[in-house]
């Protein structure tokens, strides 16, 4: 979802750093119009998208589920997993004192 009323310059440069939000934990039956109506109370909504499962048509929250394990092992190597909006989050082992 992208709102533009508080930062009109962001839309001009396609910078969604402070205008695009992820909404997790939606009800299965949530439709984009319902979500858009809710968020319009905070300002102009340029676009509202509900990601749905192509087989069931229900909304899904795959990104959050994918990051439940922040250090998955993929092809024998430990990886880091977090939401892209949070940036790279490296975990460091405690330094012995």
C-alpha cells in the first residue's frame, strides 16, 4: 500500500521508503477495497494490494512466515532472513571477554 499525501516528493521519484507499508496477519477473506477504505482515514491511498494464494484466492502472509526462522540452512549454508524493509540484519556471535 502506498500513501502519498504526507510526502508528495516521494511519488515523483518513486521513493517508497516512507510511504509503502506491509500489513501482515490479514483475515483470509480480506479484500483490497476493505483494506484501502480502512487506511484512507490516514490520508490518500495510491494503491492497495492484497497478495493472495493463486490456488485458494485467500490472502496470504508468506513473507512473515518465511522469516520465522531468521537463520535457515539452504544448500548446507546458514543464511540470514528478514523482511526487506528492515534491511540486512547480521547476527554476530558474542565476543569472549
